[in-house]
C-alpha cells in the first residue's frame, strides 16, 4: 500500500466540543490529518507496545503574512515527525503553477489531497 493510500484511509476524530488549537482552521486540520495518514505506516515503531499513537497539535503559527497554502500543514506534520521521531517521511515535491498562481505539491510522486488521489505515476 502506498503512502497516498494510507493518507486516504487515515482516521482522525475531532469532536464537535473540541476546539481547534490557536491558529488552526478546519482546512489546516484536514491537511494535517492527510500528512499524518501519509506516514501512518511508519508510526508503528513509535508505539512502544501501546495500542495507538496520539499526535497533539497545541499551536500553529505562521510567523508572517504569506501566500499561505493549506498543503503546508501536511508537510509540516511529516517534517516534524521526521525531525523529532526519526521516521523516514515521504518525498514531498513542489512546483509553481504560474497559471493558477499556486504551488503544486506531490506526495511520493503523486498529486493528492484529502479525500482524493490524482495523477498516480505508472497508472
């Protein structure tokens, strides 16, 4: 199963009475869950015998005004886990689409977003 497939099957619960952390909007939350799903198969080593791994986001800060895209939240989750917990992560590609005036992200070579997969290499 590819990392993109894992991202599509990741389950993240957010109860209605839960508040999102400071600075996190619902689109960020969806992309964070997507990023977590991309590396879900790599998190087994972190469990230490426990039945689950809990990832808690306490704060989300974008330090300056930017042309922010929500996809960054997925990349940030992956890179945080890679840097702090030693997972291998996934290959994150980035190109600029001048026509759309947006960056286009790829995850292990596939264009994907929460809820759908597009343009898989080799298919």
